[in-house]
């Protein structure tokens, strides 16, 4: 019996000295990535921006108002603050796991008064004072504690990546809402211009009616067209107000105390190179989060496997026990104990086997989630490249359509003044111009939003890691 026990101790000592840890070591799940994006062929970025700092990616738009709002997101957005608190929580859990590497030492003291009754009706009173220390140290023979700490560290890193992802998402949401708001500002300018033009057309029609060269129907048609545009003009601020409220919440402010001054929309759309697919594995925080979750679940396999092996604890205590406090601490009252405890579960009804199977299944789930996250990231980049390329081509057409519609409106109005076309032609030309202006504006707004989505899909930047 003693020979077998000695063998276990020798094996345990060797394992401790070599610092082995049972269970598989983590490796990033393999992904067969393409060398380039499929949709990148035929599309070239209009402004590479290689010198731009990856951290403050929004500065590529050269908009001081946007820059100021983005800085507020980093310090005031409640979702980001919550993610930051989760990081602090995971760091505390890591420190808890690491604390078990060391002995746990406790001080204790007690005073017990015992009254014992006897058959003759008398009682005996005894007082025992106890003062001492005790300790317990689990020797990490099989790496259970190390694997637990490894898992907690990976979870902490996953939360750090989640914080980066929450920050990037909030920044992108702000930029998108901001450009939508600027599109509403530009729409207001367009509608104001349309209303002013239609008011002028109404005056011309009324003058022609007074001199008898235009019918009353022309005046009514001009009034109807003007009222329709004025109704749209009045409704335009509604969407802007909703976007302004959304931006307020993103920067952590109450909508009642927040406003963004009206200004014209930018007309250029900076774009960025997509790089290569493999770079996403290093850049995107959601991919980093998924990979760290794989590492965390991998460590739990080692924790579960370690339960198959015996545990070794070193325990000890040193106490002074006596009837009086004044003479408590002396050699005669000293009681101490010290020694190892080796424990091994020999039957558990399949519990440890089930725990290992659970840990392996959880790891398989995290690997699948990681690969799906990578595939979704690749899809987002491909989608955004396609969107930017098509919208860039469409913008050229829509800008030409606006130019032609404006010229057609001017020519048709002059023809109406000359009496060669009916007023219905003027209404058609004005409606065509308004539709062309709004369509071109929507395309511009979509391009700016797509450029934000592209940057987000690239992980907040485009430099090689």
C-alpha cells in the first residue's frame, strides 16, 4: 500500500516539476481563405488614405462636427460603458482564478464555554480558548488551476474584444445617422429651392391669366403643384428631428439638451481599399472575440480532464488552546498539524465523463461560431465592395440626370412663356427635376453610409496589422 502511495507521490512530483497541464493546447481554428475579394475586381478606391490613423477612422471625412461627436461616443455611450464594466469584471475573475495558485491562510480565534450537567444535580463549567492559523494549498499537479486561469484570461480578452466591437458599432451607427441627418439638411435645401421656383412659376401663370393668355386651369395646376411641394417641405424636418434624437442617445446625452446645427451636405465620398481577406482575422474585433471564446472553451476541456486525476492538498494548522487567555500562548498549549491529502474519485456514475463530453461539445460550438463569424465578415466586405462600386457608377448617371432635368425645366418654362407648350409640361418638368434631385441625394447618402459600413466591415480601419 505504501509502495503504491509513494508511486503516486513521485508521479505527482514529476508532473509538478514539469508544469504539465492536461487537455489540448489552443490553436486558432483553420480557415481556408481566398487570396483576394471576388467583388474587388473592377473597383478602385477613389482616395486610398494610406496615411490615415486607423484609430480615428472617421477623420477621413474631414468633418469637424462628426469628429467632435465621435469623441463623445468613446466617453459617454452607455453601451460602451457597460462593455467596459464587463471587461473589469472579467479581469477581477482572472485575478480570482490566479489567487488559487497560492496557499490560502486564515487566522482564527474562539472562546467556548461548556456547561455539563451530572446525575447528582451538579454542573461542571469549562472554558476553552483557541487562537491560531490554518492554511490550505492545492498543488496544481495536472494543470486544473492553470487551465482555469487560462480560460479566464481568454474570457477577459474576449470581453476586451467585445468592448472594441461595441465601440466600433456605436461609432459606425453615429456616422451613419450623421450622414442621414446631413442628407435631410440637403433635402431641405432642395425643397426650399423647388418651392421658390414653383412660387415663381405660379406668379408667371397668374400674370398670364390676368392678361388672358392662360387658362384658369393653369393657375389651379400651379397652385396644386406648389401646395404639394410645400407639404413635403413642411414634413422634411420630422425625419431630421428623429435622427438628431438618435445621435443624442449615441453620444450619451438627453435629446432635449442636444442639437446639431444645419449645414449643407458634402458631395464627395472617400473610400478605402479592402485589403486581403486574411487581414480580417487580425482586425475585426468580433472575430477576435469569437477566437478568444474558442480559447476559453478549450481551456475548460483541460479543467474537466483534470478531474480524472488525484488532487493533492497541503494542509496545516497551528493553534494555542487553553482555559485562560493570560497564559494561552505557551508551548504546553500548542497544537499543530501538517501534511498532504491525496484524493481520487473512484466512482461518480459517469459524471466526469459527461463533464469532459460537455466541455468538448462547448468547444465545438465555439469553433463553429468562430468560422461563421469569419464567413459573415467576408460576406459583409464583399457586399460593401459591390454596393460602393454600383453606387459610384449610379451616382455619375444620377448627377447627369439632375443636370438634364434642370435644363429641361428651364427650357419648358421658357416655352410656356412663349405659349408653345401647355402648363402641364411645366409641371412634368418640375416633378422630374424634383425626383432627379431627390434620387441623386439618396444615392449620395447611400454611398456615404456604405463607406461607413465598409470601414466597419474592415474592423475600423484598413492598415495591415
